[in-house]
């Protein structure tokens, strides 16, 4: 059995209304404490987000995102901790680039050409996420699995070409197919993409990141609410690691890190 240990991104949402942990880490001290705990539990990278992208989230101005992120970014970078900033707003991305963060995570897949020159000048790795919405946060849309997968490939082909033509090397690009409502309200769309994740990886020959953590489609499979989806999440994450996914973004770092250690020992 082939085993690959993916890089783990630990999620810290400095938000009021994230679907899973909104309001828990809005305070700087709480966000910092959570970040350090995730590193201790096995996270390789901390993924900081200051504006929720779920369908019911309220819009946050770019400066408010920056204000929430700044003290946490400053502290974690001073500790040489690798950071990913989860934002689709160019103003926030510019701030992250100025502070030399290692990853930018954009749920819109970097649609704004005005920031391409700054992206090209940096060494920051870019997590290019696909979503059926293309722009903005997730919305509730019914989709067909096969069509979603085909559109995912088409989206990545177009976006990779634009980024490369702007001077951004492919070795800085990480692909995220999106999950949950980013692929539609039909849980079968997320399931279909997961079952075909190796096709996606082989087609583009680029690193793949997936975040299934506590997603609604897992809740549909097991009939559990958000705070009861830990086991379902871990099962999907272990499946992804066996498929050779390069990065997994998760809320439950300790569970995934421990499970991967056991797998590595036994196979």
C-alpha cells in the first residue's frame, strides 16, 4: 500500500460567523493560543482567515480583515511558523505579501489581474481554489457531479495559463478543487470529485490541497451535525492521504496527525 504524508494546514478562523468555529478565536489572544496549539499538535502550516465564506456570512471590509490578522501574523512569523492567509481580497493579499507570508489561499482562484505583478515578484505559494460561484463566498446551488468535475478542469486550465503568462511559475501553484457548497448543494458533487482526485492530480501534475473538514456533504453521509463530524472528516482525510494529496486543510489537526503516524508505522 502506497502511503504519502501530506502537509497539514491547521485552520484558525478569526471570524464571527464561520460555519464550524465562528466567534471562538475572534480575540487576538485566543487566535494566537489556538494557532500555537495546532502547531504543537502537528500542523505544518497555520491557515488564518479573517472573513467567513459560508453562504450565511456577512461581508467584512478589507481593512477589518487586516486588523484582525495583523497581530497574529506578526507573532507567528516572529516564531518562524509557516502561514497561509485565506482571503480573496487583493488588499488583504497585498498586506500578506508585504509581510512575506508563505502561502496565499484564494477561494476565487486569483481572478484579479491587478495583483498579478505583485504575485509574480513574490516567492509566496498560491493555493488556487475552484468554486462554482467563481466570485464571492459560497452560495446554495444545485449541481451535477460529472459537470462539476469537467468545469473544475476547465477552470484550472484557464487560471493556470493566466498566472503563468503573468510570470508566476507553476512550481508555486497548488490546486484546490473546492468542497461542500463550493461544488454545490448536492453532496454527490463533492463525493465525485473526491473519488476522482487522482485523475485531477495526474492531469495537472501539480500539488493538490483538499479541505473536507466538517463539511456538509460528510454530514449528509453520516447524518451528523457540524460538531459531530470528526470521525467522518478523519475517514475522508485518511482516504485523501492514500490518494497522494499533498496538502490537507483541517480543523482537527491532532486527530489527523496521530492517524497518519499510526498509518506510517503499520504499512
